[in-house]
C-alpha cells in the first residue's frame, strides 16, 4: 500500500499550474500570486510628520526646557496633502499634522503637547523640550524601498498583504486561475438536505463540507447531482463532471463492495487509475487517476475519511494548480493533554482540539463516521502505527482552522 508521502508526491508530480489571470486587488484575498510584486515607489513616498506638532531645526531647540523654552516664529501651516513652498529658516517653525510632508530646512518635529503658544502673540511658539534630529519623522522609504520584492510568486494574498499592495498603488494582481472542482457524492442511501428522510436514508453531507474546504483552498466548487449506486448513474455524472471541471472529487463507492462502482465507471470512461489505497487512517480506500488532462480524486464515503483525505491529498493539489509554493497543512507544535495511542498498522490522523495555550486534547470519538468530533477539532495529529504517546508529549499538529 502506498504511503502518504509517496501518494502526495505522485499526485503533485502530475500537476501543471492553470493559466494566470488578472484580478482586481479588492477581489484578490486568498489568491496565489503568479509573479512577485516589486514596489514601484518608496513607502512612505516622502519624509513626513508622525505627530501633530511643528517642523523645526533640532539645533534651534538644543537648550529648550519648560523653564527656558526656545521661542520660534510660526511661518506657515501644512495640512496633510499640501506642500510647502518655503524653507524653515533658523528660528522659525511650521505647523504640521500627522502625515504632512516635512518642509525643507526642518530636520525634526516637536509634538504639539511639548509646545505652548503665546496668547498675546499667536505667531510665537514656545518649545518646552529638546528634540533629536529626525525625531517624530517618518522617513521616505523606511517601510518599503522602491524596487523591493514585497510578495513572492506562489504566496497567498492575506488581508495585510492586500493592504500593503494597495499602499504601493497596485490595483490588480496576476494570480493562478481557480481550479473548478466538481463534487460528486455516490450512494443510493443519500438524500438532499431539506427533503424528508425515508427509511434507511441519510442526508448527503460530503459535498457541502468539501465545498467549504475547496473554497478555503482557493478552488471553485461545483456541486454535482447525487449519484445512486448504478453504473449508469455513476458514468453519467462522472462524464458530466469531467466536461465541466478541472478536477473531480467523488465520495463513496471506492471500497470493495459490489456497489462500489467509481473505479469501474472511471475506467469505462477511459480514465487511467494511478493508485488505489493509501496507508492512512481514516481513509484507506482512496482512488487517484487521470482522465485526459484532468484528475479524479475518489474519496471514501465516510464523512470524516472524506474530509481528512481531502486535507492530506486533495488540498495540496488544488493549491499547486494555483502555483502555491506551500501546499501542505501547516504544522504547529503542541503538548498532549491526553495520552494518545495507535495500536493499528496504519498511521492515524487523530482529530484534536488545540487550545490557545498550545495544549492538545482529543476531540472525541475517532471512528470515521463521527462528524461531531470532527466539528469539535481544529487539527490533526499524525501518530505512527504501534505507538503510544503519554500526556505531556510534544507533538506537531496539522491545522486547517485557526480557532
Ligand atoms: P461508502 O464508501 O460508499 O461505502 O460509504 C461509507 C459510509 O459513508 C456509508 O455509511 C455511507 O452511507 C456513508 N456516506 C457515503 N457517502 C456519504 C455522503 N455523501 N454523505 C454522508 N454519508 C455518506
Ligand atoms: Mg456507498
């Protein structure tokens, strides 16, 4: 049976990134940059004031104290967005606000709170303290130098990166196209949520759960009609899926029962199976194959198995389609609050809840049909076969939810 890393490598090695497209920066949250962004300007673009106060020559205030204030003549006022045409000559100052450009001749800003004006002579500003050269000044280019690469190609645009790009004047970015992911659920027992359950029926939940994961991974989910366990229905929906989508993710029907028809239907349509079964729990039966230039990920039907195999084996592929450099779940250190054991012969991705202090608890019953423990989890701990870890053991937690 294939191990997880070899399965991941085999999947990723077959993936050619999708075309680039340009999207407005406002719509670019979560997208993966296709090329690095180099700043065309300095940020800030000019020296400016960090305070409401007065532009001064620091030298003029070298002996200022509250008892012996330096008196400066006020020669002008610069609102944010204005520019000053004159110089600050020795013995003079200019009124400034946060963000006002620093006028020529000034090399510091004294904050308003350290000054007093003379009611009898409003143009006379008394400075009650000294300032150092460049104090309270935000220097041109100290945040970003013109020509610096800010976000590398293959990186994801977070909210803060989007803000940074707007600050250097970017309006649109080139990103990898979103893969269209067809979600197909097989099983004659499945009913659409919202309808009445008959005897022996259950609500179909994999497509909606997985479509949330597809969105989180930057893909565009397309929900396909429910498939009952006949060759005809399986073939028809698979064919529709390959026509409409870049990637097809099916659930159910990949085990060994006589109603497990996904592999046979896929091959009947001309698909080439690459592998079936990965040494992991949950999720041993897992089909990966290629139909022309498109891919089939055949996930097990049990909702937790489908979810976990998606995170470990499908999510990396969706990210790679978009040119992402980091494709695997991020790994975070934690300390086990409960003992953990894997007595089986496959590695077990155990559902855990990581608390804010880094302690890691079991999220509940670990059977692959137990959805409530998945909903209570925010991470997975990958425990090798035949292993027992005591409480207090440090572990790596694979995270897909931050809370
Ligand atoms: P299968 O892999 O088709 O044998 O399904 C394994 C188990 O998962 C069965 O108990 C199914 O009823 C259940 N199951 C399969 N597909 C879904 C689905 N889309 N939503 C909820 N449960 C499912
Ligand atoms: Mg089934």
